[in-house]
C-alpha cells in the first residue's frame, strides 16, 4: 500500500470520487456537494487559512494503484484546548484495519511535526455544525452537511486508541399529534400569560433587515461563552444571506421580552432530500434539478439548526413557551413539514437534551467525536459539561 499526498487537481478529484465509488451500493448515503468539501481546502473559499490554519490530504492506494482510502488532517488555531489539538477528518476506507491505521498514522505524524499533542476526529476543517463526528447508530439518510459512514469505522477508531471525547445526539419527533410533557406545558402557560413576553416568526422586511441583528444579540448572550467566539453583525448577515435560497419564513421563530429579543430557534427545510437528486454537482443540470424538486417535491422534514435563550431568561419557561406558541401554527394539518430533526446536541449540554426530552423527541442518530492523545500515558478527559 502506498500513501500519496493530494497536490494536484487530478488528486483533488480522486479525493471526491473515491468516496463515490466506495458508497455506490449504499442506498442511505447521499453524495455531498463536491464544492462543499473541496472548498474547505482552499484559501479562496475557507477563511481559516487567513488566520494561520493548515491542512493536508492523503490518498491510500493498493499495489494496483487503486485508491482504497483517504484522510485529511488540519490545524485550526481557533480550537482552544488544554493541549494543542489538531483535527482528522474526511476519513474513508475499505474494510481493512491495516489500511485504516496507515491513514491514522500519517495524520498523527504530520500533526505531531506541527507541534500538536492530540487529534480529534472525525471532524470538520471549520465549524462544528458540518461534517462532525462518526455515525455509530441510526444509519438513515444523513442531514445536509452531516456525515454518513460504514459501521465498521467505529472499530477502526476505537482499536487504534481513539477515545470518546463526546457523544452527539440527533433528536427527532413528528411535527403533529405528539403533545408535550405536562410540566413543560405548565411552565409555558405561565410565560404565555405574561404580557411582557411575545413570540412570533420573522417574515418579509423584518426577516431581511432585523433577523440577523436579533440572532446576533441572542447568540452572543446564550452561546458565545460556550463556543469561545462572539458573532458580529456582518457574520450574522452573511449567515442569513447564505440561507436565503432555502429559507422558509415559517421556520424562523423568536421570543421577545418588552420587544428585546431573548430567544430563537432557526430551522431550515432538510435540503438533502433535494440534493440527493443532483449527484454532488450544482452545475446547470444540478440547479435545474434542485429547482424542480424544490417546487414539485419539496422537503417534508425540517432541520433545527440552533436554539437559544439568553441567560437572564433561562429557567423561567421561556424555552417551553416559545415551543408551545410555535406549535399552534406548526401543529395544523396544513403545515407541510411532517417531522423535525434537531441538529446534533452534545452530551456535554444536558439542558438542551432535557428540552428535547420534554418535546417528547427521541434520539434518532448518534455520532461520536473521538480524541487521541499522542502521549499515551497522559490522563484522558472528556469534554466539559455546560453549566
């Protein structure tokens, strides 16, 4: 077997095509958009490179010159850990432990040479909301920009010595005719009776002009301290701008206290139900297919991207009130979405897990984020629990 570093356009194409061949007989695998993966590895499309990030990719070939595996390793200066920690991702491999371990080894050796003391994997070269974790349970169709992999990968990671850093749970519930936990309903009714609180979805001019500001305000109070990064208004506007082609006004909902934004949940149609028809390409034919299916066979599942309530209003029932209020609209038979999946929630976030349980949602998929310490005698610590 022979390792080849990706350094040419042909090898970049093979990095994509290798996975296409590997999964060609798997009905639940959905080919990612080529541009979504390839764009991560170029400074023109991934701004992390401007902040000192580094990345390398390798192909593993057998004695016939056929590609049997791939892997990427990367260093993201924004990852704040006790020890310098790199990332391993976009791992694909035939069912051969020796091949898998060669791919792990080359990533480990490069990261060590760059001063790293550990590697997390499989993870994304960027934010946690994409390509994060190894699927270990619930091998149904993946949500957009989430990984799908063979079940035998778990044994590769664990036999090599990776340990579970945290588990990621994707919760699912039907939209209609489910109900809610009685305690949740009681808390919600107390808030709904308070005239200082209001709840509404954002539409029209307000969606275009004010929603990014509302989102930034709540996110920076509710999430920034956990994620280690505040969000600027420019970044919030860019986020909403990228979502514009798929935004459904019925899926963006905010809570206000005396007209100040204090909570939100942002959802989108689950567009992998469309992208599975475009074969990884958003060329002219791909765009025509996208428009066709969006118009005549739109998604019937919505994906919950992010949910948050500012700390001053947590524990009062605002989360419950926002959900119960929203259900008055989404619970109607005319609402086109039949199920909702919540974008993964780490086991380090018990508050959000409890919210999902009160929604009577069930764990539908489980991913693992693993960590491998290069010093095998160093004590292993799991991800800290959010308070």
